[in-house]
């Protein structure tokens, strides 16, 4: 029983970490393009990207914890 639950937990962490890296890889270039095209409102974009990152991280954590 314990070994199977440990395997489930480790797989959940692996999926969460992979999802996090995937999000970073996908969001990175998009954020650079947005920052380059909207240089005057860079602060707003930075705040939005941080907020979006926090929301995505929270979703990933919730999925992993369940």
C-alpha cells in the first residue's frame, strides 16, 4: 500500500514539474513578444504575467495535491 501511494505522489510531482516547465517554455516567447510590442506599458505586462504565472502555479499545485 505505502509503495503504491508513494509512486502516485512521485508521478504527480513529475507531472506537475513537467507542466510547469511546459508553461514556462510556452509563455516565455509570448511574453517577450508582448513586452517588445508594448514597451510603453511594460509594467502592466509584467504585473499581468506575474499574476498569470501565480494563477497557473496555483492551478498546478491544486491538481498535484488532489
